[in-house]
């Protein structure tokens, strides 16, 4: 199988650049030992220096969030040109923690389009807070996809990565069942093929939500995903190395 794409989302960790350097070095060594396609999303304040001191090619950098405006009076925001100049190739858009703070589907629409215009690959996050037997969560996911992709030309559909993160599974040690993720992956592809045609079948889908060294391999093997969006485990060098090791065993 091809290399699994692993996005290490450090969130607001670690608290100092010295610790960030240590974590990145541990990540680099793990990638060298267990070759993987790893994308690191550190706090933006660390991006430039981490990128500058890294001379390899195995790790790419990602912004945890970006503004859809290129410049202007937007206190606290980071523009795509700024983040790109600091070394990013990817940008997370619409993460559940950003949505919890008020980010809307319309915001993700603008950010996805802005990222593509800046030649940055957007990782569009979608996911429901809860689900029940009625299947209402599927309409919720469909709407997030429809609006998030609304300004994307058909030829660019496969340039976007979709990360499915069921909010009810985030923050713990138990991930969604791989069989359920497989069904969701089918639904996501079916939705996008219905909107944009067969070209959407090649789109990469990631899973994010309580992924760790114990469940990562099963999710990739049986969940019909191209990779994983890893949160708290990515900030522990030992556990993240173990996760990559376990993934390498099925490569």
C-alpha cells in the first residue's frame, strides 16, 4: 500500500519553542526510522523557525488555521501569504475546535478557495457532534461538504483533502469503529461525486478523533481512509513514533 498520510496537529502545544524543537526532532527521527508522509501543524508562532532548521524532505508543514483575507485590519489573524512564507504547504480549515468558536460553513468555503488560490492544499474538516438512528448527521455532513466545496472548480476537487472528525470521538482514547468510518468514507465520496462527477473519487479522506498507536493501523486498514489527523498523541514523541511504527508494519 502507499504511504499513509499522517497530519500531526499539535494544537496549542508545547508551551515553549525549546520544547517544540525537541518534539519536532523526535518526530523527525521517527519519520526517518519509519518512513511516512507526515505533515506537522505546530502553533503558528513556531512555524518559521521549525521550517528554517529542517533540511529534510519527508516532513511538510501545515497551518492550524488561516484567514481568507490576504491582508488588512484583522487583529490576531494569519493570512495565507504570511503562513506560506513561513513554510506551509497545507492548511487545516474548519477544524471542530474552530467551528466551536463560531466558524461557519461559509467561512470554510472562503478559506478553501483562498488556500487553493494561494497554492496551499486545504484540509477541510467536517464532522457531527452527535448521531442517531434517523441519519440526520449525514445531511449535516453533506451540507458542510456542499458549502465548503462551493467555490472549487471541478478540476481542483482532488486537490482538497477531507478530514472526517466525529466530534463525539475527539479527546479520548477510543476512536470511531473502522467499519463505521468505511461507511462514512463511502458517503463522502458519493456526495462529492454527485456534486462534481467521477473526478471526486480520487479525493483523499483522513480520519481524526482519538487516534493513537493502538487503533491507527486498524483504522487505515479497514476504514477506507488515506490517512489520519492525529491530535494529542502527536505531541508525545514516544507515542507518535509507536503510531508510525505500527503503520509501517502494514505498508
